C-alpha cells in the first residue's frame, strides 16, 4: 500500500491595512518562494485606521485561524506553512501558540516584521507547533523604495538561469 503525499499549502497572512485583498505582486512573490505549494491569501478584519483596534482585531482573528488549522486533517495540517507579515506575523505567532497548547503542529512558520513584543509569551510557545524551525526577520526598506524590487530581482535572476 502506498501513501499519497499531500501537496504543500502556504497561507499568507497580511499586515495592517493590507488585510482585505492582496496588494500588487505579493502573491507572486510568495508563490515564487514556494513554487511547489498552493498559496492562499488569508483575509482578516484589520483595515481599521486606529492601530490599537487593529491589534485587538488581529488577536481575535488568531483564534479563528487557529480553529481552522486545528480542524484540518493531520496530513493537511502537517503540510501547511504559515507566512505572516506585521500584524499577520502577530496572528501567526498566536495561532502557533494555540496549536502548541493542544499538541498540534504545522510544517513551518515564517514571521516577517511581526508586530508582537519580543517578551510576549506566545513567542516561546510557538516553536512547539512547527516541524521545522520558525523563521523570524525584520522587513527593512529604504524610504520610497519599491517593496517588490527584491522579489522581482530574484524572479528575473531565476528566469535568466533557466
């Protein structure tokens, strides 16, 4: 008997004021980083102009996403990668903490410029909810720089080498 290998899925969870629909080029960029995966944009209610209200909304939305992940069949959940930017990184950390509390794991998580304090206890818990290490980094941009420039540069380099 052979087991079918489940296709990988990536959830991109966006940051503040980018939560209703993907901004130009972001899905292409994430898809380029995960060429073999199905990439999904996970919309959430975070487009409030008042920062504290959006932070509160992110924390509430994390429970919804955690429930959605927890209800997945194990073979689907263990092939899921979460990618969160800014408040989406906060959501990702909270989702992972809830999963860890219930002994559940996803494949991997990537937090880009996560809007969560370094002392938040969920950051300690989240590492227990991934098969691969959680990757964290800051997003640094030059003033007025094109945020997709690096993605385009990598894509163009890949096309040149094919």
